[in-house]
C-alpha cells in the first residue's frame, strides 16, 4: 500500500486499484459504470473487472493479492460490498466502495458519496484504517445482520425485479401482514434477554441503507457490536418507529432495547430466515455471533472523521 508521510494516508497518484463492477446492481444498472470509472480516474494504476458471479470472486481476490493491488473497489450495492468485503478480511488488501445499489448502507456509514461519479474524487487524500467485522456461525459479515421482519423483507426484496427505496417500502408494507413475531433468547456477553421480538438486529455499522439508522451509536472501530431488539409492534407502532429510524433516534423508543457486547447468542424456536448485510439466507435455530476486531482494511474518504 503506498503510504505518504502522514500516517495512514494513501499516495493517490501511485494507487493500484481493482474495480469490481456489478453491472446488475440497483437503480444504476442501466448506467455504464466502466465509462464512469474511466472518466473519473486520472491515474494509470487501475483495472476494471466484472463482478457478477460470486463463485468467481475467490479467484479474483487471490489474483489481486498475487499482483499486489492496494485496494479493491466494490462497485455495486450492499450485496456486492458484502461478497467482496468478506473475501478481503484478514488480507492486506483494502476495501473501497463505489455505491450503485438501492440502499448503500455501508457506503453511507463510511462516508462515500452515493453518487458514484464522486467516489474517486472523495478518495483523494484518503486514508486506510482497520475496521471490525463480525461473523455468525462462522459466516462473516461487515455491517449488519438480522432475524425477524427485516430478514423477511430481505428475502422478498432479493427476488424482486424492481429496485430502489419505493420498491423496498412496498415490499415491507406487504410483508408486515404476513409476519408473525417470534420468541427469542438473546445472550450478550453472559447477560440474558427474553424477547417476543419484531426484529433482532446485530450492528457493526449504524444503518441498513437509505439513511435508515438502526444503531445510531454503532462504531466499526470499537471492538463491540450493538444488539437492537425491537418488541412486537402493531401496524400503528411500526409507523411510529419509521420516522425515528430515518431520523437516527430509534434508540429513544420505549419499544427498542439496544445492548452492546462482543459475543452474542440468539436462540429461536426453529431454523429460519436471516440476512447478512441485506443478503438473505437460512440459518439454524441457534446463532453464535462474535466481533472480529480490526480485521478488514478500508479506504476512507478524507472527509470522514470517524466510523
């Protein structure tokens, strides 16, 4: 990694960057992101490669290591960031984000512009820092995971052909009538909580995307995870929570408990849906979550003061 005399600051002019482009990501799927990158980059040390099949990413990242790239840009939405980022954990490669997705939660938390044309400009005078990641039953994630209502939305949104915030909201409204809250036992560093919950979210970063802030005080550099437990709520109660979610004040609600810890156990009635960084999957009845401190290098814009 080319580092200038100022600790952690990247020598932009000699940066060797690999842009992995998911051309099918989010509302920007009709844009030629390769052209955007070429127009934005004013140095020679970069390469552009497609990022459409997750099965190919292990080989792509291995090649980036062999060829001594400094940074890998995930050009896509939160799913692309998840798939690229988890493969960089424990390596010298740094993750950067050119957001083109529907929510762009991790990009917003770190401070990357949601306009992809401004991403490269934001990386001038950038610095590389080591952030925490987490894992559930040995499966890594970068920003957030959840079980409950948000996992159902993630499953339905992933199978929708229409992207964007409006589509997400429509799917969420319909899913509300199909979802039944479950009973959970949550153990956080030995402290046990019993909840009939609407959502159990474990947050390393603050938001889900579109500035929906689930854990307002979450930090990706403190070695601790924020566990957000939202009680079973009515439709009216859910509508009351929505403004708080968007204003970053959900922790002020009496329906929400946020606890913090390094090791979390979640026990539920049976296996079921979950999401990791918005990507849906099915996980077992018992979940073991732990933080992995300072395990991923990230390129951070100069304008970002803390994450």
